[in-house]
C-alpha cells in the first residue's frame, strides 16, 4: 500500500488535518487514528471524483 502524506494539528478535543493535493478539504477526528481514517476516505473520494470527471461535447438539435 502506498503512503499518503498529510498535515495535521491537535486542537483541544479533536484532530484536524488535510492532504497536500487537496488543501481546501479538511477532515477531523477525535483521535489521530480517526483523523487518519477520515483523511484516507477523503483521499479515496476526491481521487475517484477526479478520475471519473470527463469532458465531452453534446450536439443539440435545434
């Protein structure tokens, strides 16, 4: 399994973090392990969305 780099900080009662490839999308968890699981899911979802995004041209009959 390939590792995923993440940045995180420990706030008072929760952990906050983000992925360098998606710095506008933050995740949180009550523990570091929960944060890591949420960041993993976030990475999976956002990477999947990028892979599914396709551009095509529609021909409309007017």
